[in-house]
């Protein structure tokens, strides 16, 4: 059951950027339909393996924790939300994995990519967003508005459900802000997010007051108190690691 649960959780978080065409195969409709029907199976595993950005992190986390299946629920949760499995990944193994994956990039930017690891970065989705993508570097070059928007939407963020109307919910969440030197969490604000489309639900059974995880313009799932604490902790930990690096982050075309 853990692999089935993990595969469906992976699909919930992978769907929003896939629907926008940013990463993975051209399979957004299938991902949403499978989540809505709770249908995992080998087809969903095959789709997950085509996410070139996320899948190697799952393999790394699973191997470091001696878990056979990268789609084990605990592994998937560690990558998207965060849990103690991340702290079992040796920094040297993490660095070796990044070197293997991004060798053309590292020939010029090895120190820039690996420096956050010395400051406590772990193989969480937040590392990929803040440490691998070029957006933090663009912020430091003064290209603020678009870069900040992408960073805020691409990270997994948390929020409280304020109201629900059909497939749209109103959420109170804390956006990223940039003070010219550091990325931080700003004051809470109200935003809208989707829970479903065309009769298919990505996140169901939400109620006002629930805390939930969001990716791009979608609610992915409710968060338990433990998951909420973990997402807050690993997000802040990754922000601190990237803020400690005094030079622009490297560019990457992988999603």
C-alpha cells in the first residue's frame, strides 16, 4: 500500500507544473484522472520515472534510507513535503548525485551548485527550486518580479483554507519576499487556488480551517500537523542555505 499511496501523492504534487508544460511527460490529463480515481499501477510509475528533475531525488532518498521503492510513501513525502529521511542522506552522496546529473553545468559552476549543501541543504524539492533553478541568481541580478513569482509558485507552500466555492478555494498563505539580499517569508495574504477541473479532483474533502499544501495554482492535499511542521522546517532550512551563498545560483533546464 505504501507504493500505491506514494505514487498517488507523487502525482498530486507533480500535476500542477506538468499541467503548465514545465516538467515531465505530456500527461497532465492522465495524472489528474488517476489521482481522482485513486488508480496507480505500473502506468503511474512509468509516468513518474519521466520526471527528470524529481525522480533522481526519490532514488537518492530511497537508497540512503535502504528503502527499495522510490515511490514508497515515506520517500515521496520526504521530497515534496519533508521528513527525517532527508537527514539520512549523506552530504557527500548528495553532492555526487548532483555532480552526476549536472556535469555540463558543474564544469563551470560546481561551487555555486554545491555550496548550499555545506549550509545544510538536503534533497528536498525546495533545494531544486532555490538551489538549481536560475531564479535566485536572477533576483540577485535585479530581475525581481518574474523571478520572485516563479520561486513562490514553484515551491511547495502551505496555507489555511478560508472558503470554498466549487473547485476554487480561498487560501491564506505567506508569500516569498526579497529584500535585495535575502529570500524570506512575508506576511500572510489571501490567494485563490484550484482543487479540481472537469469533474476530476486533485484535492478533495477540504474544509475551512484546514491547512494544505499548494504547488503553482493548485491545492495538492491537506496537511497533518506533523507534515505542516516538516514543510515549514525544511522550507526555512533551504532558504537559509541558499541565502548563505554569496553568489548567483546556477541555471538549469531540468525540471
